[in-house]
C-alpha cells in the first residue's frame, strides 16, 4: 500500500523542500496514519474506540518564512499553495488539500497563538482517502512543525482538539476526535483506549509481534458509495433512539439492559442499530480487558463479531469488505473486521506473523474470483505518534 518505489518519505520531503525553496529545512516533523482496532460508530454515541498509530507516516520539512505568510508544497500536487493571515482567518478561503494546512494555522491563531510564517514541504506514505486518516496525519505533522518553529506554548493534551477543529471548521469535514488522538498520542506497541465522552485516554499494551502475530490491513479499494448520506442516517437513527430511551447517548444503555431497551423501540431497523452500538462498546471493553491481560490472540473473535454486527445490524459493509473478511478468516486469520466508517475503506485481520502472506494472497484470490479491483495489503505493528524527527 505504501509506495516503496518513491524512496524514503523523509528524504522525499527534504528533497522537495530543497527543490522548492532552494534552502535547507530547519527541521522535519512526522505524524502517522491510524487504524481503529475496534469500536465503530461508537464515537458519536459517546462510547469507546481503540485505534492505534501506523508505521506509515506523513513528513513535513519546514523552515520559518516571512511573517504571517505560509507556503506549502505537497508531492501530491505540482504547484505550491501560498496564503496569508487574511485567508487563514477565513475558514474555507483556502480550498483543496491546502485547506488542511490553512486549517491548522487558523486553529492555532483562533486559540490566540502567534503562528510563525513558514515554508513547508510535505511527503506521505499514508494512502489518501483509504480510511487510514491521511487527513489527521497531515494536520498533525503541520501542527507539530508550527508549534516547534514558533516555540508555541501548547501542551500536547490540546493538540488533538486543535487538529480536529482545523478539519471540522476550516476544511468542513465533520469528524470526531479519534483520528487526531490516535495520530498524535499513539505509542509504539500500544493501542489508545479513548472514551469519547470524557476524552480520557489510556495506553493499552498491544504488541502483536511479541505474540508472534501481525495485523494485516487490506485496502478494500471499494468506491465509497453514498457514504456521507448513510453516515448521517446512522447518526440520526442513534440520536432518535437515545431520545426514545431517555438517555443522553447510546453509551448510557448498559449491556445488561439491552434487551429491555430494545423492547422499548418499535421498529426492527432501529433495534438493530442500537444493538450494534451497545454491543460494540462492550466489545471494545472486552478487547481492552484481554489486551491488559496479555491475551492478544483471543481478541480475534471480538473483531469478527464486530464485523458481523456492522454487516447485519448496522448495515455499513459492502461486498468487497465482506469478501476480504471471509477470505481472511477462511485462510486462518484469528479475527477480521472492516475498520472505519464503512461503505468501503479498509479491513484488518489479526494473523500469525508467518501466515500474513498466505492470508493476503487468499484475499487477493477471492477478489480476483469476484472480479473486484485488486486490494492493497500491508502488515503493520502499532507505531508512535506525531514527533519531531
Ligand atoms: P483519509 O483521512 O481517510 O485519508 P480524507 O478524505 O479524510 O481521507 O482526507 C484526505 C484528504 O486529505 C486528501 O484529499 C487531501 O486533501 C488531504 N491530504 C492528505 N494527505 C495529504 C498530503 N500528503 N498532501 C496533500 N494533501 C493531503
Ligand atoms: Mg480523514
């Protein structure tokens, strides 16, 4: 999935900087993509998620520039984009991919910080638009660069919220706090247990390699069909159900009371939506408990149950991801599920490290049999979050 042909991502950002600006960068900052181990559509229900940071990263090479001016180049585009404080202070004025950069400048300035003018060059190994959060990676790498260059007084706990604000309010993409939290706070050998209500986080040991395991990530390459409309519909359905049940959010329905709660809902579709959210929250908690106990392999069935719940109750899967999950399980994966909001995106499978290729081949073969575009596959271990290199 990462494109090895292009060479090292840090070298590409550095070379891009030299070529564009005819100078050496003052430094290089990196932020990873992320994948959600378990906990889907629980975030806006005030529930739990368990993402981890990927070894694929976005790197920003940067140096101070003229006051209140920002120039940014990305290897995804030919031309650099330049903007000043006036455009940065007016959400939406900078559009296209550079909005993710202008959004960070905007969020920092809106927080009253004196953001230094800068020149930036960006390279990335995080696939764009596959659900591995290249958006949070670019925001967080740029944020790290600007905070350092300006020696801004911004404690790390505030970074995720600021990066999220850039994406929500400047770019105009309504995402929760999970992506930025994972990308900024991720730690090698750990997953990040995030309570979306309190925003409390806890590092949970998750070291598949130490247990002889690996996580195989499959880019389903499925076109995102109606994803925005379906997402909005699921959200509305959950909000209505919470109102009917007299709770602030579905997170407040205890698993033990699920049957009673379901009996109070009058249509089958809503009942299935609620059942997904309540059982998914429980699966996150169960996964955390197993990982705390070092029982990594045993989380497999929870992953697979999560997929079934998304497929039959929440109805957010598509044939490509169902095929990938089924093929991975048939080839010996301990568990597999779609990860991300649905209607495409990626699948992850927990596999024996030495079986990763076999499982990847089995998924590719199942795709070929059904005439789907070849999937991308990648084996990952939990990596560290945003950092200066
Ligand atoms: P995802 O976060 O799942 O990859 P999004 O649609 O949320 O998908 O974000 C993808 C967008 O983020 C891209 O279309 C582009 O505008 C921006 N982006 C991400 N990485 C880069 C990059 N390296 N250079 C320029 N823009 C990027
Ligand atoms: Mg994104």
